[in-house]
């Protein structure tokens, strides 16, 4: 790689408590040909003094400016960048030491690609890794380009992109004040491929104040991205193309999950109804039932036993299905409920709640499709003889028993 192979863009606004950690994660990179462009976006905390006191490094550039938001800060940094590649680091996130080298190598191996991205994992406020991570499956990767139109699976700190491509599409849209990263990925994707690096190389920090997130603002900004790329949302819903309904429905679903996490159940259920009305296909997704099953768990812990409230999750699913299935035949309504029970049975199995697993598996066998019944039967058999006991009685001549 040439000198200044990667320009790292680090916007910061009142993030002094995480700044030294962010500087350290850059210094630890095994690829040394980088420059770090820190944009202090009008911070009023100790950010400026920390930057002034940090050990000198000629590769670090510091820009102070009046507050203009993340998009404005990133645009200012892009104008000062010299690297062939651009990497984005949010001040409260962290990288594996091989983050830059792995993503740069992936782009070198695929010259026509415009960006590379990796998997990421949640960590708590103190920087301790949490169980939940996001690493796209082979199936997800095969349909990544199509799925990106309606959902964003890439966080800013998990991607590196070619600077000429970013400049060609105009960089960040500073009229957006949320989801501006997703908007950029969509425009970059029109120029070429995104290369996956199948490793978790980024950590995303969760904060206690995430429970006070302004859900309405986040939804508004996602809807602006939906409209920008998929067409006006002012037209009658019945006239919308399928992908617009899918994207907007998923936006409402995200808002619903955020409200439910804040225990604003009425608002959450209203958004659920809006989501399913816009995109009925949500009811065919395992994710719909899984996320509702984990609705009371914080980010980073979803799908683990800690704080899992399956009864509340079941009640939320019942409420969502009741609204939708009133207009369906009894068999269609049962099919949705059967599939929901199968997802809940899997969730119970994954968290070691074998009693709940049996109960949900039995209901899935009663109401589900033929395929769901087969999977539920395997779950039921496994729940009767859980993994530890299976291991104890397993003999070398027997066939291994694996979850469905």
C-alpha cells in the first residue's frame, strides 16, 4: 500500500470520555499507513484539551469547527483526506488491530469493488464485549445488494470505501440528520460491489441513554432516505411498488421495536400495525417474531437468557397477529401463529428454557405448516432430552443429534 493508504474520519461532539480509547484503537492498527482526521464539531466538553494533550503523531490532523452535525463533519474531513481508502470511526466504537489491514486487503483483491465491510459486535459502556453480534450469513450476502434497498446492515465503523467513489457520488448528504450513512451506501452500491470480510472486527458501544433515543426523529430520517431512493411517500399506499412498501414497512417496524424497548407499548403496537399494513410480508419473516420475542431486552443482549421475557414477547406477537389476521381465513391465521410459535420455541431452546421450548413446539406442531411441524417435532424431541443429558448418554456408535 502507498503512504497514507487509508484516511480515517473521526467526527466528535462532546465525546471526550471515549476519545482516548478511539485514539488508542487507531494507534493499535497493524496497517500503519494511515492518517487520522479528527473533526471537533463544536464540542463544549473536554474534547479540545484532550486533543491538545494527546501524544503527538504526524499522521493525526485535528480540525475544530462550529457545530454542523455528523454529515457536515464528515464532509469537512473528506475534503482534507489524502488516502486511497476512507474508513469511518465513531468516537465510541473500537476496532480489532487488523481492521484496516483486512479491509484494505479485501479491496486490493477485488479492484472493481467500491467498499469492504466486516461484522460487528456490541459492547457495553465500559467496553466489555456483549453476546450479540452482526455477521451476515452466506444467504444474506447473496442478496445483500437487494436487501440494502430496504435495510441497512452496515454500521459506519465497520466499512472502508474508495475515496474516488465517495467523491463521485457526492459524499454525505448534510440535509440528513440520521441514516446519512445508509444513504451513502446506497449511492456507492450503484457504482460497484461491496466486499464482505467474514470476521467481527468492529465493536459498537451501547449506552444507558439509548433508552431515551428520539424514535420519531430516527423514523423521520429513515423515511427521508426511503423517499429519496424509492420514490415519494405521498402517493396512495396501494400504488407503491413492492420494494417501497417493504422499506417503509421495515422503517415502521424499527420504530415499533424502539418504542417497545422504551416500554411505550401503545406507541409500539400502533407502529406495528402501521408496519404490517404497509408490508404484510413482515409476517413471513422469522425476524419479525424473534425481535418481538426479545423486545424487552437491550441491544447487545437480545436472544440471550438475561432479561428475556417470552411471555411479554408472545403477547406482543399475539396483538400484532390479531390486527392482521382478522381479515384472513382461519387456516391462514393459524399458519402465522404456528410459525410464530416455532420461532419462540427456537428462542427458548437457544436460551436453555426447555419447558417453554416444549410448550411452543407443541403449539407449532398443532398450527404450523408441514415444514414447521417437522422442525417443531425435532425441537420437541430435543427439549425432552436436553443437550447436557444427550452428551452424557452419547455413544461413539450413535448418530450425533443436532438442533434443526
